């Protein structure tokens, strides 16, 4: 059981603990989503707590800039707090992002985004390869963030093309958090994606008329891919070893 514990801890680089029956707990913890209306704009606040073992985020705030207007419409924050909790947060004016054209999006390593899959998605590049994703259908809203981690470059050069994203239900939100890897520098890191439909609707983002437009464009068929993304046992073992090495060094994780 000890080997199993350390293997899963290294593989996911997220919250893992042993319970009495020997099974690991959910890896995505304390998801919170709130919305506030200010000057008729809807502001979304999302946060997820991650435990990276002995690794920790270097505190950082990355502005989210509208790709066309070049105005700041939010931010992504990474922070390390007492008790080994690492927080990834998103603050976003979703009313401002509503005019950005949706299209099929990818993680920085070129893979489909967990949960979101092939659905049309609003994507905003926020620098250093990091991206924010917003997928909206008539009954589905999903938010995602992918952040390349400089210290994961060595993992990607050894084990490129991996995507490890277990899907869980936490606090009523279906979500996933995990590791993606790529061969090139800046294409390996951590991503968090969650179905936030119970906290915000398409009408909040696009207005009440969106339902009619969605029917015309068939956006009502947006469905999330709820399958967990896993790897083979041999690749899992190699990834375990590399991530555990970073954890043992108490590595401070920085954005590329």
C-alpha cells in the first residue's frame, strides 16, 4: 500500500491521502465558484485548492487581457498557503469575453482539453503559454485553465504527450486537475477544468436571447467528456518517479 500511495501522489501531483480502506481520496479539492454583477457585467470568481505534496506554487498573478480590445478583463492567480495548500484562482469578467469567437481548443501540448473535448471554446492566451478556456452551451458552462510549469520541462522531454486527468465530483462541481506533458519547452504543466453550470448560465454570459441563437447554431448539443484521462502502467511508473523527485526536492513551481 505504501508503494501505491507514493505512486499515485507523484503521478497526479495533487491531493492524495490514504483512508482506512486503502483507497485514495478525490484529487481535486474545495472548488468554489461565485458570480457578482457589477455595472451590468457578470464577474466570475473560480478557485480550486491543490496539494502538490512538498512542491508549491511561486505566488503569481497573470492578467487576462481581451485578445482584441487589449483591455484587462480578469486575472489568473497561483498561490501557496499555510498547510501545504496551493490555490489556483480565476477572476474573469465573462460579459467582456462573450464577443471572442469560440473554436476547437487544445492544451499547450496539443491534446484535447479534458472535459471540454471537441466542443467549441472561447480561448484566451494569457502569456507564457498559459491559457483560459470558456465553453458555453444552452445548459453547459465549463471553465478551464492550463499553466505550463518550467520545472516540468524535464518531464516533458522524457515523457512527452501524457495527459493525466481523473474526473471527480467535488462540492457538487464535476471537475478535473492533472498533468500534461509535451516535448517542447513550455508544453508541460498543470491544468484545471470544471463544469460550473450550477453557478453560471449561458444567459448570464450572452443574455437571454442566447437560447434562440444556440438553437440555430446547434450549441444545445454541447456535452462534456466525463471520462478520466489515464496513462499506461509503464508510463505511469516513469512519471511517478520524475514527479516524486521534484516533490522530494521541495521544488517551487514557476510559470514558464
